[in-house]
């Protein structure tokens, strides 16, 4: 038996229009991956404003596109669009179904990734919650936690499917695990909730599922999106490709895409995605298995089909990754453009004059950041300093961080009078928003590890008939 | 020996996790892979990025896809939701890495990757 699963969403902001093409091609499971570190921060700000938010708000559009096929029994939907408020996401999905007059299906909500209610208990149980990137101990967390979530694995989704769920909505389930879950369920693979009972073949199959998930989780990025090869020569580049995997019971998979869409699936496009956001490729840590991304072979079969086989896996670690966010101040930014001649020097002077004026106004700024667009804003120190090469124009972008929103808002206003009264000639404001300096809240990210059994104790699957 | 920019020999993709960026380099063929394994060292990558990378640089090999993966610590101004960088997610660091020039055997000196032809885009924009 071969299971066809699709990556219908790669982030909050992707297009629900992809769903129609995938359903037309025929997929057993439509997996919608909606979360990133940055997304959780956005959702936290939503929830601060309104308790009923905290999920990705494009979910109803995805549901509207997919539910008719779900009700017809043609596909099932698995998504982590629940963000930091899965029950609210489930309510939104149910409302969408009601508005469309659709019923006769089961929707499951996975709960328990939220660590906020348990932080004290975790500490008491001996979990350090230290920052795994910087090594900082928990008592150095710079501000109170705003959200704290564990990256759950596939097991609760498998449980939801076993209870007959047609739609599964989760919070912070690891991206690739969303795709592994239906493979475990359909192929009867071992569930990694009890690692001691698994053998080497079990771990290899789970690792194969994680590789498939990793290749599909960023939607078009495996099929010619964000591609450094001959990107200009890809078919129908405006008709973005969303990927499909055909996965056999032994974990062998073919990565492909609907023939009707643009893009390309080749050895080169697939390997680009394999290492995306990966650290040690021989030890890719997921909540379900440690996958060796250096083990599989990739065979380009032509016609937008690449076969992946031979993935090796090792037992999962006894911890889940956790992500804690804390308030990290307020930022603002402004931009101004200058033309030749001496564009770079004018831009530098403008940034310095702004800084001086902010100082004169008595506004405290904790951090300044200056970028020269058209010169080295992106390339930084990798751009060779060549005095003979004078840029035809330059945009200066100045960003800042203050401890309070009011100060962050005042900084940008110091730029506006400079358009007439600062010496560099040809000061050009960058559009209507460029000089507004509207403050934005910053959130710091604190990655940590949490004993998996302490987290699993709170995981629940709620199934509701619609 | 000749000197040539990595852009003529490799593809690239960059991503983020917190304040850590990773940049993968994809060799165009096996000969190129062997050259980049030899030439694109942790030390050279650290020097290339200069002040852009404040922490450690790790390098991993993925021979099955002829790739090197560089992990750049403390490289994104505190990480996506905290960073003041316009490119807070480090999306452009791949392009920045392939600007690096390395020594290659003379047989590779004339390598040049195809340059974009966006005639189709011009057609669209002309309306």
C-alpha cells in the first residue's frame, strides 16, 4: 500500500489556493504546517490582545478549501494551526463547517504542548529549563515567560486518527511529525511513545517518515521554491508548486508534485530542502526519532519524481525541545533613500545625525542597528570594500530597541524634520510607512529541553463529532 | 591552481533556529564536492562572515547529497522575533557565503554557472 500525503501549507501566510490542486491530484492526507518560532511570537501578541486568538487565523480559509473533500471521505487534514490556542482553532474550524453547511465528520484537538501551567512543576521535578543555545540558567531568563511550548511528536495525532478523526488540529507539534503521524497510522508502524519496545527497523521507518515530513513541511521549497539552481527556468514560476510524497510501508518514498502546478521536483530541488534549518544532518533530532539525513539515497526518476530510500534512524532522546518566549523590549525602524553622488556617505551621515538628535531629545536607546541597502545590508562583511565602486543609490535603514514603547515611538519622529534641515542633500522618505517609526514589541526566544514523560503526562486528545 | 567564487560551483540555502543560522552548500558534482570539503573550512567561513557571526561555526558533511552544512552561532541579532536585522531569519546568508573565493584545480578554472534569463519576466512587466 502506498500512502499519498501532501504539504499544503509551509507557514502562516501561505496560500490556501494550493489545496485545490493537491486535492484534484488526489491525496490521502493534507498536512498543513503553520508554525515557526516567529509565528508563535505573532500568535502570542494576538492572544495578548484577545484571549480567543492565538491560532493561525487563515485556518478557516484552509478548512473552507479542504472540508468538502473531507466530508466526501477523499482526504483527511492534519494541522498545527492551533498555535498556542488549539481549542480556539477547533472552534473556528467547526464554525467554518457550519457556515458551509458541512457535517458528518470528526475533528480532534491535541492538547498538552502548552508548558505555561507546568513550569513550576517541571522545575520542582528537576528540569533545569536552561537555555540550550547559550547555556544560560533559567534564573537568568530576562523577563517573565509569555508562552512556553513543548514540541510534541506524532503519537497524539496517531491516537486521534485511531479514534476516527478526519481533521486533527494541534498546537506545537514538530513540523515533520505532522507528516510522520499518518504514515505510522496507515502503515501500522510502531508508535514511538514507548521507545523501549521498538527495534532497529522501527526506528529506520520512523526516520524515513521524518525525512518525508522534513521534505514536505516547507511547501514549495522542495519543488523549486527558494531555489539557487536555474530558478529562472522553472516552469510556470507564478503557479507555486506544493509537494506530495507517495510513501510505501517500508518507508521508501517518492517526492513529487501535481502535474498541473509550476515548479520542479528533481534531485537538486529536493536536496536543497533536505538541509534546510538543519544542524547536524547525521543526527536530526525529532520528538519521535533521531534521523540520519546523510543515510538515504536520492534517485531522480524524471517527470518530477525523486525516490528517497534507505533512511536510518536511532532511538529518540528522552527530552522534547521546549520554546519559551519573553518580552525583550520595543523596536522601531525608519528608512531614507539617497542618490548618487556620494549616496553611501549621505546615508551614513543621516544615520549618525538621527542618533545624535535622539540623544539630544533625551530618549534612551538600548540598541542601534544600521543597514545600507544597495551596499552591504545583506552581505555585511562578505562584501569586499571597493572604494572604486560607488553605488548609484543607497537606502539607509535604522532600527532601534528601547525598554518602553513610548520611547521606541519617539525615536522615529526625530527623522522627519531631517528631510529639510539635515545637511545630506536629496533626503527621500521611503513611502508612507517609512517614517512612522511605529513601535513593535520584541520577543526573545529561549530554547530548552523538557523530559518527555513529564510532558506526555498532560497530553490529551479530544474528539468531537461535527 | 586557480581562484574562483563558490557561486560558480555550488548551490546554497540558508535557514534559522533561534539565533543560529545554517547555510548549506550543494556541490554541482563529485569533483567539486571533494574540493569544497578541502577548501571551505570552518576557519575560512568564520573569517568570511567576519562580524556577522559572533559565535562558533560548525561544519557537517552530507556526502549523500554532496553538501556541506555550516552552522553559524549567534548570527541573527538574537533570533527572528527579537532581531533588529531586516534579514532577521538569515535567508540571504547563502548568497553571502558563495561570494567566497577558493582555490580549485586548473581543470575547474573555467567553471561558470548559467546566469539568469528573465525574458519571461520582462514580458509580463511590459503588460
